[in-house]
C-alpha cells in the first residue's frame, strides 16, 4: 500500500491529458480538470457527493474489517512507514538505533543524524511540492522553483505541507493516531461482534509465561503465549493486544506477524494473534463461517446507499452537458417601445464553454410569435472560457397581449447539435 499510494500521489500530477495536466485544481482561474472532465465552482455538488461516498466507504470497510484505512492507507501510517524505512537505512535496526542514541557525541553519530534529518526534510519538501502541484501546473511550479520565483502562497504551502510531513511522520508518529485523530474515538459505533479485527486468542494463550521449546505445557499449566512481549514492541501505537480491543489499535496486523514468527520458533500453531471476529473467536468458527456473517443488515444498508450514490454520481457526470448558460433581465429597463412600435426587452446572458475546444454557438428564442433577436445571435468561445453578453429581444406591435410572457432561450453549438443548453425567462409587454 505504501508503493500504491505514493506512486499515485507523486505520479498523478505528471500525467498529461489533452496537452495539459490530467488532474489539476487550478484555483487561479477557478477551473478543475479531472482527466476528461472540466469542472467549475458551480459543480461543487460533485465534490460533495464524492466526500459522502468516501465517508460511506470508510463506514462500510470499518463495519466489515475494522480500521483497514488506518492500518494500510492513511497518510499518517504510510508516511510514518516511509520515514521509519529511511531511519533504518541510515541508522540500522532497532537495536542499532538504541545503541547510537545512548552513545556519546562523535562525528559518526552527528553524520548519521544529520543525514537522516536531511532525508526526512527533503522528502517532506518534495511532498509539499507535489501537493501544491495539484493546484498549480506542476511543470510551471518546477520552473519557478529552479528560477527562485515562487509566489508567496506557493512558498507558504510547500513549506507548510513539507514541515507538517516532517513533523508528523518523523516525530509525532503514533501520537497523531492516539491523541489527535477523531476516527479512533467513534470507530466503536461502526464495530459489532462480526467485525473483523486483530484479536488475541486468550483461551489458547493463557496463562502466559516463559518456557523452553521442549517443555510439556500440560505439566506447566501454560498456554501458548510465551510472554515475549514482541507484539507490544512492534505495535506502532504501543498497546498490548492481549488486553483486548483498544481504541488505539489501527488494525495494521504487525503484532500478528510478530506472534506468528514466535510461534514458528517454538513449534506452536500460528494464529494466537490473528484477524478474526469476536463471535468467531468465542464460537470457534472457521474462516468460511466468519465470512458468511459479512452480509448482515448494517453492511447491506451501507452497501445499498453507497451503490446508489455511486451510480447517481456517474450517471450525472455522463449526462452532464459541457455548456452552461444563465440569463438575467436588465434591471434598468423592464421593457421599452422602439421605432415602428416594436417592444424591446434586454437581458444579460452568460455562457460558459466547459469543453476543451473552440465552440461556435447560435442563440434561438421561442415562446412568443414574431420574437426577434436584435443583438448578436452567433458567437464563439475559447476552450473553458465564459462570456457575458447583452441579449436584446423584440416583438412586433400588437403581436402579444400586455403582461408577462414565458420564453425559452436556447444556445446550441453549430458543430454539435447535441451540445445545447436552455433556460427560461419572461418577456414583458407594457400595457
């Protein structure tokens, strides 16, 4: 998961699509690119639905298999793993690091500590640079860095995100999970006795105690736990899984790996610490019996809502017309009489081209007999550009009774008749 998440995060800004960055949230021009999609601030509803889908996905995964997100994909977990890898690369394994910390001052110690922190800082700043690259074209951002011409907000966010990564993954680490993350506080609301969690088999492991490999457990009256405490030592949040489920547990399963290694050495079956459910552990269920309990009401409800929202989101995106129009009546004049007795209304028309090609549009109006467009009825728009223009409409004298008459204004692309948008308004005829 470290490789998957980081390849996506660091690689995605460099992917090109239609001669531009494939994923770019360009705040300066308020245009957001997602591969073939071009979105604008009024498309914020899609972000809202996406966040709801993400939350429901988290609830579903948690109900089924506990804190999978925390243990395998959370940025805090992933970056801590990367920083620990760099620390081990420079200073050695845990025992070597402890000896180095206890050693007196020396050039070797200073050199290793300096190299470690330089790697941490460099990786953090690279992370900050990549993060800002999602909001500023990353090739332009790279040139600005090389030319020392970064803007103030770009400089701030690169440094802020870089040092936040350095501090969180290098120093705070599990303290974020234990004391700052809200997810740990409400996870119990999504757990039940059929949720897959990291669990210690107390019935098999207790009473715990040290023994030789050839010892007779029936005579010693001991369980399989040799009380080596490796499960505690390797836990990123420092808990003892043998005390039962605790809110600090992030479900990474490192304790299960350590325990299995010890079981191999002493010749006992694996699985003293394992992924299972509370019902499965108490009733001695097999893996097949445990997974049969997955399709319970809570999971079915989460899945149905998630499926419904996902289908609705993709259907809306598929049917979305990349042309937006808005019309507002001229607030200065309701209606006016012009030469030869014609009645004239003026509107303000705003058109947004949400495609990445130059488009040539034609305006038509329906709803009143003899209605004519006196202003410009054909115009062009550059890719992802908007234009505000005056729309003047006239009707012949006596063609319509006095009062308000509904009309429909349509803007259509000349090259693609399916690319059209309509809006309704009112034409005022004076008494």
